[in-house]
C-alpha cells in the first residue's frame, strides 16, 4: 500500500477499535497505566477548560466512572458476559499490536480516552474574523498522553514544513503552530496540560482564547445558560453523556444571506435565508440537548428540542387533538419487530401544509411560479373532491405504522392504519380520491380493483406499464374502527383479521416493565423496536463466516498476508446467550413547555443501526476478496479505455497532420521544455475539449496567468481510477514514452534509443512502420507517482526508462495495480504488461527504430489458462 493508503487504513482501524472498546472493561486497561505519571494535581472540572461560547458541546464520562451501573445492564450481560465483545476485541488488539511498535501508543491513547472520557466544544467565529470555527478538546485524566500525542503531531507537521514552538500563552505552557489553509491566515493548533487533563485547541486565535479560559481569565462553560440548566446530573438515571447544539446561533450566521434567483418580497427586497427559515418554522428552533446514560438494566436517552412560540411551518404539521397511550395502539403481529404510532389533527395538518406550500411558492421567480401554479391547476381541474371535507375530517387522531414480516419473505411488507371518526365519510372519500388520482395518470397505467375477501372490501391499486402485467402498488380497506393500507393486500387483510382475534397478535401493553419504566404514560408519538432479531442474525452469522472474515481482511491489503488473525469459531458464544438478556426499546415523543421531548429506553442504544452496520460488515468481510477483485478489474478496464481514447486521439491528430504525431512539447524556442505546453494540448480537440484548447495561449508557458485557469481543468480521460490522490489540481496519470537512457527525451529522431515522444522530436507513423513496427512500439503508458499537470511539458507528461527498476521505479512509469500496468502501442492497441517484464524487452519496445524485434509472448502476465 502507499503511505496514504496505510494512513487511511490505520484511521479506519482506530475508529473501529473505539467502537469495540467504548464500553469495555478488558484486561488491556492495565497497559494504559503510565509508570511515570505526573504528580497528583489539583482536581479540575473538564467543563471549566472549555470556552463559554461553545455552540456545540459534548461530554463523555468514560467507562471507568460507571463500572458498577454498567455491569448491571442487559447490554453488559449480552455483549460482555457472553464473551462476544471480549473475543472480538482481543482479536483486533492482537492484530494491531502485531502490526508494529507504533500500535502500542495508539491503543494506549484510545484506551485512555475510552476509560476516562473526553469533552469538546465548538465556537463560532466572532464578527470580523475568518469563517473558521474554534475547537477545544479536553482529554480527561490524560495529561501524560502529551508525551505521545505531541511528538506525533510535530513529526507529521515537520514533513509538511510546519513548525511548532513551546511558549507561555495566557499563563499556560503551550506548544502550538500554524497550519496553512488557503484563503485564510491559517488554523492555529496547540496543546497543553491543565491539572490531570490534556487540552487541545484549534482554530483562528483559538489557542490564546482557550488558554485564557484555562487560566481563569475568560468565562468557561459553567457560565453558559445551557450548562446552568442541564449541567447538574439528573437524579432519575445515571448520565454518562451530555451534548448540545445551539441551532439558532448557526442559523443566525446565515439568516442574512440572500437566496440566489429567488423572487423579491412584497417590498421589493431580496429574500434571505432568514425568510425561508421563518416559512419553514425553523426560526423558532433553539438548542437541541441530548443526555444519555443508564437506568437499571436499560440504556436511557433524554432529548430536548427547544422551540420558541407557536409551532409554525414544518412544526405545525405535528398538531394533535390529544394524547396517546399504549392501549390506543391496535393489535400488531405477534412477531412485530418495529412499529411507530402517533396522534395528529389531520385536517389542521393539511391546512398548515397548504399555507406553507403557498408561502414557499412566493420564493420562486415569476416563470417557475407560473409553471407550478399551472401544473396544480391542470392537476386539479375538474375534480369535485375536497380532501379535507370529504376524507380527512372523517379520520380520527390516532395512527400506526409497522413492518409485517409475515407477508414478505424476500421483500418488505408494511402496513399503516388510521383510526376512524366517521367511517362512512372515509369509505366514500377514499374511493373518490383514488379514482380521481387514477384518472389523472395517463394511459390508464394506474388501475383500481375492488375485491371482497372473507367479508372485507379491499381496494387494490395496481400499476402496469404493459398490458396484462399489473403489479400491486397499494391496497386499502375500511374496517369498523380503522382505515388500513399497505403495499400488499395480504398485509391489509391480516390487520383486519388480527383486530377480530382471528390471527395471533401482540399488544403494546405487553411491553416488559424493563422497557416502560420511567417513561410517560401519555405521549404524542412513540416508536417500538425489538432489538433481538437483529442481534440474533449478527451473532448467528459470525461463527460460519469467521473464516471468510479472516480471508477478507488478508485480501484487503490492510495487513501483511502472513499476519495471524486470532479469531477462532470456538471462542464465539452461542447466539442465544447473546440475545436472551435483551428486551425491546421504546421511544416516546411529546410536546412539552418550551419545546419537544424524546425519551428512549431499551437494552441497547440504536440497535437498528448496529445491526445494519454489523450485518453489512460481515457481508463485506465475506465478499471482500471478490469485491476487491471486481473493483480492480473495473478500474483496470477503465484505465485501458482511457488509454484507448488517448491512442485514438493521437492517431486522429496524425491523420490531420500528414501522419506526423504530436511532439512531446509544443515548439517554442523562447521557453524551456518544462515551461512549454505538453503533447496532450495538441490532442485536446480529439478528447472533446475544444473549448479548453481554444482558450489556451500556446505561445505562453503552461502556467502563465492567462493559461493557468484553463490548465486547471480536470480531463476525465487523463484520470486513472486506481491512482492515488495527488495535490496536483489537474493531473495526468498517463505519459508519452521517450525511449531509454538518461538523455532519451533529447535524442534526435531516428536514434536507436529514441522513442515516439521527445522535446522537439518529429516522428511520423511512417517512421515507426518502416522501423520496428507500430505493433511493437510503446507510445503511451500509465504513470506511477509523482503525477504532474497534463498541460506541462517535461517529465509531467513524457518519460523514458532511465534507471531500473523500470516499472514502479524512479522513472515514474507503472501503475497502482498489483501485477500489471497498461500501455498503448503505436498501432492503437492497448496491452496489460507484466510488472516483472524483462528490462531489455521494455527497452526494445520503447524505441521505434532500434532494430530490436520483440516476442510479444514475453510480455504476458499469466499463462493462457489463467488470463
């Protein structure tokens, strides 16, 4: 792997490791203890080291502070005591430690943070300052990590020419430096210790401001209104994490910005972002505050969304008539894994939606607004149906949505239901509404069919682009108490049967007490989620695919192929042992004074996301070798196609210039070859880049003031999808071949070591045909690092074989593919050449009049049976 790929791999592993050990109590913790810790310092609260103006703040306690309550949770029993996480964690740690001595400090740092936690705050720039936010990070109880983190940062910075110095700033001994950022004075980065904590600050003037906070000369977070309100730990549960985000302050920064191409307001003034926020009701948003932690066996989360004034815009769509209880939720499938229920005033919601849509239309310029209004008028012309009066007014205020796994083996079946206030109104209005919609869809693509099944009237909506091939789209039925719909008629019928007790069912009142404890009895909405099936799948998949996971990690190239991955099937626990301690998660939402509150309680946090990520990770590990091979094959094919297009463009150029190929640099005696424009400029018109070609001043240097804007246009044909990223704005990953020998680019035409391209060399297709032959003469090749601009003359765009190894060596000819590199010959063909090709064969192919015929079988990579 390249250096950059290695860094990316390490970053990926670090993030993965944090996730694995975040709630860990593994024996590896012993390795985090420093034998030379500093003397005990006066205790300092982490929040006192963060500036008062932080609009984004997060504080995580770390696992060491809550060991007793952590061990009492269902999640601890399921994932730790079962042995699942310890087994996976040990395998990951052992592999990383075997990767080299640098892994130890990395793991120690991660473990330190996991055990003791961290706090961070983000502050917005002050008026008149560059638009760079400031970041402050406090690593709790991690002052001794300065010996690890400091040298690491300085080592990386030194490679980029960035100097860090240690000096006293605002009473703190700070090590800091400036990281250059184009268009700004640069980002200041610095760190120091305070008490037992390590403080890191970054941003414009961030070090001085944060150091002043550490010294007590500037206000800290404890004076922030949100800290005064939420900083005290709640008595109802053990808080482990606190986070807030002041949305309103971020909106204020942008509210005065004009909205491009919007219609002026009634006063003729341009509409601004603040106007749009007001229409959407987002101007009432304040802060979002999240507290999470542990309550007995459960993981607990308390979210508060601050909202000022009456609900407007999007928030007006959530108007309700009353509260909801668990007993209001209809009977659900016995094996339901996810559902959500709520209460709403549907007619008021429709009115709010109409108002918001009307207000949003006013932002459109005249022509688009007229087109939109004409579309609405055409769509509703002739419809004698009032959605509000003829349908919504008949609905009750309760609704439910759930997934029905009983009806879909290879897809997903969903069902939604609305309570009824006037059954006849809804029944009549539903038919009218569906018929009106079907009539507006051209060619009769949408069709309705009413069927009576087991006493239930089911309206089936189908869609068919070809006659006789209708596919179910939706189905509806009006029962005694509920309007029910779904994507399959079977799901709709099953709902009605379940309400009558004819099918097995589960009621939300059957939630176990671990799930409902300390949650409100009445609410505006709720989500129920059974985490057990998802974790059952993951835990049961791990043993059979362990071998594939190990193979996939080796094939990924992240580790040496001989590294032993210590993950054995026998060490993994039975899936039942992992799952049996878990219980469902319940989340409630309600409108409260000053905003909205969301409470969540369950066996694990966000288990759906964990299940998806975990299942995806297992699948990727199983398929990684095939994915890697397919991806490489696709990139190889794309690069071959690029070379084919370059070769064709070169041939087309020759056909319009008396068979003469483009010179390696455009002729210009007043400029050095490296200042001239490259041969690629000559063929731009044949690469669909006519506009760029006409814009370039060909008598000037490629990077002159006039040419630079056009030289920075990236040309897709010149980009190899397998090439590593580069700092060059518009690179070429393909170069013309100049021959071999240290002076090959300056040799005269016809020289035995001269190739197709040279600084001033004139070569025609006839010259090559009468020499070694077009099918045996290399013309263009993939390049290896370093890459150069496509418009520049010199080694950026033409290269020869000067010093062995010729491939992926100092000459910069080669590729990022494992075993081959692609090259185009003068006859227009493209070949995948072996990277282990005989150097003398390469030398022979790089010339066009060397009188050295080549056996093309010598350049093949694999035997015929494996090609």
